[in-house]
């Protein structure tokens, strides 16, 4: 059996300072290889709507249109359906076990990306529809994004797909080029908060940044601008108390970022259960600061403006 570590790491604000975090670890037994046809049009911009920090775009499954979340923290295509077949995969959420049904999608289309016989998972994420107030058909993850460069611009609320970095940016030059490593399907970059060096995964579907709770004591106390308690709920429906903080002093390649919100929670299980050695993730508070692009082939994050 092939093992697929499946993390949908996104957060959306709910009432009473409660945060939503989806974390999944799924065993995959499929050996099916999808058929892909990708012809990015660098002159076209794909509009998205922002719902609780998540980017929603329109895509098609078997010619049926739906809203999908763009999530660099997910490994593959996820369908918002209750798993019910005999092919259930063993899976875990942030706080306990849950069900994920492995399926094959006959046809998936999003802009210039077209795939046939695509491996996917059915997971009940209907609670995100309650949070967002919109129907959500599923999640677009790494297996779909890995063959293109994904440019994200929250100011214009557009994304752009391209195999060539220069084509995305036109005649401008990036203000920073950040190399990243891959841990599973997650792009991971080096970040400094004050003098503390940390490794954070890039997650376009996280409303808040996340840090391991151990950094509450390791980060200089002077950098904490606001500190409060909140709640975090995962797809397993378990609720955990967390610390929420606004922190200054985050830098990438010596580029100073704006003060950002971080959620602190214990991430030991990422190492012990899934062999992920990250200290947290960067989400919406990071990506909303400017125009950025993720190039999986080059393993580089381009920052075009802040």
C-alpha cells in the first residue's frame, strides 16, 4: 500500500474567536496515473472570491461546475462528499480519526488544466459551507498545481497559471526569490521571527498563520503585540483551545513583513505520525501582503510586490 500523507491545512474564522483547521492523514492504495493536458494561457487572469481567507474558484468535475478552494496544503483533489463506499482509507484529523473515501474522477477541468482518471478523496467538509455561506464542491491541491506556476494577487483577486516565471510578471523583476524544499506535497521556506529561525509551509487556504506552541516561549516577548485565547476545530469536529497572537518582526530573506496573526498549537503529531518537520505554516496573512507566485518545478517562491 502506498502511503499518502494528506494535510488540508486551512483555517476559517468562526464565531466566538473559534478557528477552523483541517488536517488529514490518509493512506492511499491507488496506483492509477492520471492523464494530463495543461496549456496555461499567460494572458488570462482567473478571478477568485475570498471567503474567510480562502480562495474560491470555479472548476468542473465531469462537466459539472462548482466552487473549489485553492489549497497548497492539500496533496490532491478533494471532493466535498460524505465517504460511504467500501474503499474507505485510514485517516486522521488534527484531533482524531475520520473517514476519507478514495475515488477516481473521470474528468477534472480548471482554466487551462484538464485531467482524466484523477485520484481524489471524498471527505465531508460541508461545515465549511456553513462558515462560508457558499456551496463548496471540493479542494484543488498539489497534484493539480505541481505542473504550473501559481501566481496569487489578493489586490486584484486573481490567480494566474503559467509554466514560465517571466511570462507571469511581464517586464517587472521580483523583489525576492525564495528557494523552498518539499516535505511531501508541502513547499517549506525558511523564516525568521526576531532572531528565531523557523521552517514554515506555504498554505494558501489558511486564514491564519500557525506556529508550534513551543515558540510561545522561544520568540522574544517584545514581538508579541496582542495575545488572547481562542478555539480551533478540525475536520474531526474536535475542539481545542489555542493561543492567538499578533506578532511583529517576521522576515524572509531579510525582507520585513507586516505584523501578522499567528495561531499557536501543538504540532508534535506532524513529526511523530507523518514525518513532517515543520514549525508551522504561512497562510492568508502572508499571501495578502502582495503579489506572489509558487513555482513547483523550480522550487522557488517569487515575491513581486509587498
